[in-house]
């Protein structure tokens, strides 16, 4: 570094030009004498010359350089010590040679060295490494430069590579100081690491190094799982059995003061009656228009193909169970895949897929999940979403004239293969097809969700025809009710006062967002002479799975078209697009001008995760027959809680029924298929494909097969339920969405469980045939049929027909097996229930 510094630094010392350097003559060299001669002092150099005796007997040494050019002369060995010191311009007549003067000398005698030193180079500056009194004199002409120099940073001039980007000249020094601090920090870390490595306890042998790495790995894994457990809000399974029995939330937005773990928002009635779906007047309601947007990405080609071939097009998904309705209910339901901008490698493949299937929408945003894709979808849907019109208008209850009813658009020239069959038939007519209209609901769904379209449309149809929520009372009534409450309960001194938004904003001197301070139109003070504008009759519905009483889960939720249109236009919503999309959507709905009139309708029974997922929302595939048995068990628990409450009414601690602050019983979260926190384990034995799918059905006999041999897989398969019995003879009323299908195998299992299967099993068909035959014989003979409750008894009548005999023999041969199976199944249920508790 000193060389580089001297290279760019102007030295204050003087340089002697080569043309002033003279060679020494032979007579000017002192004689070589072994005796020590006193060197000249500094005073003699300045005041008077020193006489040096000359011995004529000793020859003068040869000059150290050859004659000729100075630069080409090679030095010779010499023993003259005087050549180590610079000369001064002294005439030979003064009595001593110029080489005899020394820059640094003392008054003492200095012996000559035994070995001749090397000569000085010609560019020597004249400074000596000897210390003398003359070094403290900076004005001495014999010193090239002062030995004491200022700090090198202070005396250093600005380098050519030092650039100053600031207006102040000290910016460069600040940057150098920051860099010095960084270097100092690195050096400190280096010293700490060096000390750590040199510590006696630091592992140095291979065995200790391996043990240390193993310990650090275990510690890292344990810390990771601990953080996952701490940060995971779902630590206990949810009481899904209570969700299927107790009334769910259907009203205004849930209160933020409500506990996130509250099971109900209102106290539980003692005379509880589960609500049945569908309602009796369901078939009188006209179908609703539903636009389903399935969020996907460019690489999820296989998942899109699975959706096209299963729930988007399957007859049992669109028409329901049993004979169905011919697809009339879902005649206005359309499914489209929503993608962001594809990557360069996938652009051509995505374009080819769009031209092939005509069911993909490319949004003008980069592909993302929580950075504005949901808002971009709703903004697109507000302007470009269309569904088929109502093809039959003979329904007793028709939708009212909404604000978007008259908006139409020509039907697409090419339909997707999974579009409604009614739309395909309309295009095959000779006349032009009917124009499409705006949807009543826009649904956002994930591609890892399995959706039963008939069930989804049925739920949204019921919500469409519900009476709108009444507007909140005017401000005058609110003030009056507030004053009455104030009179009834005086505020204590230590209770803090409540400040509104404007007071908080003025106190902290900041401006709140418009959606936080504006007054809804229904709450605005209206002058008495101006009539109030009637509110819009457009439905305001937010439907989905309510999570922790805060937001609708992102696997699937639906917004009425009026909400979609407002979301696409409101400027405050456009600034709230970053973050978890399901939570952000719930924030949008709470910011609506008529937020108190938006109906939040929750469905927490028929929306769940796949049985293999192992999450808190996971259990077996549900059907109405099992839910009916679940409801009966929950009602019995509620009745027992009510009786216990009546007995302990006089005590201090009351056994309250499940409500806002009382946790639900643990057995309400029990599942016969899956268990929270553990991987799914199928029943023992080598099960076939049909057996393994049946084992995933909640409450089925196959899901209760265990190693003890109390119930075999063949016997459980024999007494399984058919689809008609599982749906209790109804077309709809079952599972709506199965979520968290992360593997394609899980997707196919869900399709096999919900879409496949016989309407009647062979045993059910034999029982029905036996019942019909005995009923016909009883009409002929006038005898009461002996077949009751679906289990016929043996008959001694020898005149029965051959078919009746075969049916009775088939049933009678399995009568004892059925009795044994029912008792075994009851014991198994009780054992599993006790283990779940």
C-alpha cells in the first residue's frame, strides 16, 4: 500500500538530476586503513573542514564505476565506508574528499565493518536510518523529509478513483468511514470465529464433528416444528357434527367482537329441530344463473382435464342424485378456468388449449395468488361474465326485476363441451340462439376443489329468493336507543369513553380511508322535504364456509352480481388487493356502503376437506343418510345438556349448552374415517378399489373394519347403502365441495365416491322385490304383509310364487347375518365413540 501511496503522492524531497552526478577520481578515494578514524561531526560539516591524513604506502582503491556512461557502469566491490553516505559539494583543496562527510554521525569512533557494504543506488534520497540530533531538525538541508509525518489519511490527497456523488466534500469521507466500519465488523467476526474454533470444546475430531452436526440437525428440525405449531391457528379438530345439526349463521356480517371459536352467535334453544334441505317449495323456484371461475395456472393442464371430465360435465354433478331433473337446475351454470398471463414457455400450449376447449379466461395480470388476481377476476366478471337465459318460464316463483336483468349479450358461437345441455340444444335450432344474460352469482373456486354443481346451484337458488335484510334504524332512533341504554346503565369512572372515527382522526392528525368514514346511504340524514330513495332490490349475498367467524374460506365462495359490480368500481377496494385473498374479500364486503344489509350465509356441514388431508376440516365423504344419524346423536346430547342445566339451575356453576363461550363436546369432532393430526390409515387387508373407496365414506361399515375381525370387509360391502338410500330419495341435499385435493389420485377417489355407484345394491334390490311380491300376494288373499321395515320374515305359505320364494330364501339366509352385523356395528360405533371421547 505504501508503494501505491507513494506512486500517486508528490514527494516533497528533491531529486538530483543525472547530469550533475560526477564520478570520483582515484585520488579522491581515502586510503584503506584498518585503524578507526573518527567521523566528522555535524559541526565540522557546517563550520570547518577536517584534515584526514593520507598514507602514501597504501594505494587508493579503484573507483566503483567504469569510465563512460554512468547508467552503463557496473558497481565494484569496495571497502570504503564513506560511500554509504551522501556527499556535499566540497572542493578537493579543502583537505578531505567529498565522500568523507556523513549525514548522520557521532563524536565517537565508529569501527569499519569487516565486510564491504553494497553501494547506494543512484536514486537514494539521502535519508539515513541512523538516529541523531539532526533528525529533529526539519530545516536541515541534509534531511530529505521529516521523520514525523501526519497521519496518512489526513495527509493523503484525493485519489483519482475516489468519486464524490454528493454536494458536500465530506460525503466521500463518510463512505470511507462506513466501509471502514464494515471492515472492522468483518474483522471482529473473524476474531470471534477464530476464538471459537480455538476453544477447547470445539469439535475437532471426525466423531465429534458428526455428533455436533447431528445435534444441530435435530435442533433445527425441532425448532421448525415448534414454530409451525405455534403459528398454526388450527390446533384442535372442528365440531363438524355440531355444524351439521345446529343452525348456522345467515344474516348480517359477523361481529368482530365475537370469539373466533364461538360455535353459535345466539344462545342454543332447548327444543332444537335441525333444518331440512331442500325446503318444500324448492321446485317452485326458477334456477339461478351461476358463473363459476376456477382459478388455475399455466402448468395445471392435467388438473383442468380432470375437472372437465368429472364435476364440470358429469350428469350426476349437474342433475343430482336419482333420476335427476334433466339438467334444468344447472341450465344456467357455466364453468370457466381463470388464469393469469402465462409464461413464455407455456404461451403456445395455453393458446392451443383455449382454441380446443373454449373455456379459459386469461386475465391481464401476472399469475399470482394473493397479489390482485381475485380483484382482477371480479373486475373482469362485472363486464364480461354471461350465462344462458332462463329457457322455461313456467316456474311459479320467478326472479324480480333486478338492475342487471335487461343486460344481454349474443350467445357464444362455440360452446365448451361441459356447458349446459340446454345451451347446446338451443344452438342446434334453426333460429338464432337466445342471448345470454348476467349471472346472479359469481363463484370463485380453487382447482383443488371438487364441486357438485347441482348442490351449489340449489344453495344459491335458495339464497336468491330470500327476503333481503331490513335496513338498520335511522340515526335518530339509534341516538334514542343509545340514550335509553345510557339511562339504564351509567358508565363507571374507570370505563373508557368511546371515540368515533372522526375524533380519532382529528386527534392523531391523519386522514382515514373513504370506506372507514363515509356514512352508508341508508344511514344518511335525509331532509324531511326530500323523499328517501328506495333501496335497490338487487340481492346482496356472500355465501361460503365461514372460518373463525371472520371470513369466507378461499376454496369456494360466491358473491351476488351486485357485490361483484361494486367491487370492480369502488376505488377503496382497488387499494386493498394485497394479502390473503379470502380475507381481503371479506374486508371488501365489510366496507360496502350497505354492509349491514349484506347477507353472510355460511355452509359448514357440506364443505369439508378430503379424508386423506388430515386437517381440522377433514372427515369422510358425507351423504344425507349419515348426516341424519349425526343429527339424532347431537340432539340427544343437547337434550341431556338441557336436563343437566335444569337440575343444576340452583348451583353456581351451570352446565351451559354449546354457545358463544362454551366449547363443543369432543365427540362432535369424531370421524370414523380420518383423525386430526395423523395420516389416514385404510382398513386392514388387501382391499380392492371399490372397497377402498367405500372405506372413505363417513359412517360406512367399511370404515369400521379393524384387525379384531368383528366385521369383515366382505360383509361390510354386502350391507353397504346405495345412492338412493344415501340421498333419502332426494335429488339434492348432499356434499357441495370437497377441498384440499392435492393429488390426482385423491381427485379420482372423490369422483368415484360422489359420482359413481349403484342407486340400489343387490341386497336392497332383493328386499324391494320381496316386499313388492308379498304386497301383491296380500292384496289377493287379504292378509296383512309380513314384510316390515325392509326385513321380510319367513313365510309358511307353500302357495307363494317362485320369485317370492327366491327372494325370501335370499333374505332369510342373511337374516341372522344382518342381526349379527347390526349388533357388531353398534358395538363398534360405541367403542369408537368412547375412544374418540
